[in-house]
C-alpha cells in the first residue's frame, strides 16, 4: 500500500550534521519488501556510552530483551547498532533469539565489535520468523559502505508505514565549546506509552558516563516519548538508544544546557511521530491542569488523547466538548464535575459543570479547523499538570491497518 505523505509532515528533512565517532551504512536486504532500503548499520567509536529505554510489554521482542541485557556493560570497546524494517522478530520464540544471536555474531565478525556491544532492533510484522540470513548476508556490503554522512539514509531504512523520515538536530555551547546532537526516529502506528511505540536513535559527541546518560534519558522520556499516543496500542519492539561518543572532548556531566538540548531533540522527534500518525490530519496538544497530582493530570490527558470518540470528533472538526467530559470522567483520576473547565485553544467552552455563558458553537468549531489544535482542561482540584500529544482518528487509519499484512 502506497501511503501519501502526511499533511502534518515538516516541509523538509533537516540537514543532520556529522557526529564524530559514528559512521552509517544502509542496504536493501529484501527482509519483507523488494526495492527499498531496509537495514541500517551504525558503527560507534570505542568508549561510546550507550543508554536505552524500551517497551515494557510482556511480549517484547528478542531484540529488546537482548538490548536490555547488554546495557551498562563494559563500554571500552567499539559498538554497533543494526536495525531492520519489515519484520519485528517478535513472538517468534527461540527462533527470534537465534536471529538476534546470528546478527550480532555477523556484526562482530565484520567490525570486530564485542558481541556485548552490538545492539539490534527489528520493526514490522509480528509473529513471522525473521529471515536473518538476508541481513547477515549483507554485512560485507554494509561494512564497506560505512561513512560519517549516512544518517539521513539510515532514517529512510528504518521506516515501515511512516510517510516521511524523521530527523532532528541541535547544538549547545559549553564554556565556549560546541556539543552536537542528531537523531532519527520511525513510528506511525501502534503508538502509545509505554514507551511510545517506535524506534529512535540519538547520537552526540558529548563526554558523559553511561550511568549519567541513562539518568538523563530515563528522566526525559516521561515528558516526550511517553507523552504521545496515536492509537493507544503499545508495541513489542519500542527501542530508544542514545549514544555519546565523547569525540568532542566536552564533558557535559551535570550541565543544564546539554540536558535542555537533549530534551528538545527528544520532544521534536516525539512530535514528528505523532505528526505521522497513520491517517492523521490533526496534531493535538492536550494539557491538563488543576489535578490532584501530576500523575492524575497525565492519566486524564491520556484518557482524552486515547478516546476514539474524542479523536473522531476532531477528525470531523466537531467541537463536541461532551466527549471531553466523558473522557475525564472515565479516567479514574480524581475529578469534580462542578469544578471542571474546558478550553479549545483560547475559547472557554465549559465551566462550573455547564457550558460557558459566552460560548458559541461557531467559536468552538473555528478552533477545530487548523491542523494544530489545543485542548485545555482544568480540574480545579490541585496543582498537578501534564501535557500529552496525539492526533485525530480517520478512515485512512482503518484502511492502512486493514491492509498492513497484504
């Protein structure tokens, strides 16, 4: 199925800079589809610190389990990340473990990378054995093609139902020296915490220990990749790897500027995933304030963002605020009907348990017309706040997922 580029897509793929200490290569291995690149390899310099967060699905893939087991081990040697699209290598039993082992061994043979420093990801159809020989058979070509400028090609190789490649970059100055970050992501459907259901790879030339890098990544995942949802379904394969090569020589330990830069690039990529939500025509920011706790605020925000009734109303540009009330009420978080207020953009829709005195349907409908929509709910109970991002639910989402395996 050929998918039209999302109307919410950015105008162009960003010009991603070279990150010293990383080289990339891609190849068309024919894992599932012919005539498109579907494997990417990233070679990382010796000493690169690698942090990661993953799905907590009870049926997570062999790749995820292997990556989790390897994190935090000896970081003195070189490392590698290898990713295939088209097949998720999930729910394939011992065959999945065997595929991961075969791919890791092949990377070690070609790059000399310690097996414990080879991280794999697979994305695509669940429950079909991964034809890993198609991947291992291309390791020679991949190794020969490695070069520092290949990150943009890597973004294309990891796509499945994505309609555009996703990339982001930023820099920060630390005591007159520059640290650079660049990242790529894939994700379009089966998107919901925990953790956002996608693959993401972020690279930086900063100097930082693995434990400190892991702390930053885990902290900021909660307000970025764990604050987006397309369809409330969590994948078996969610993987976010963050690699710091140290090539800049700039130590970023405890630096607020680096932390802010990392958060910004994570949020940028998370938003791009939502903007490529399968069939999406609207990007929706849901902010909840006045909750008893931040956790309650997030519970309510996700209840709104995941509601099929809310999402279909947005698709139809219908300011059906009653569906917002419904979603708040069913969330399980503490709420009081008579303290609740709702805004679409800057338009007050409802307050004090009833429609606002000055609200008009025309004013509400006007807020549903733009591609970017803001829904704000104040529970009037406490100081808890949260923001999540979602998209509308359209007929195209059904068409994409009905045809996915055909």
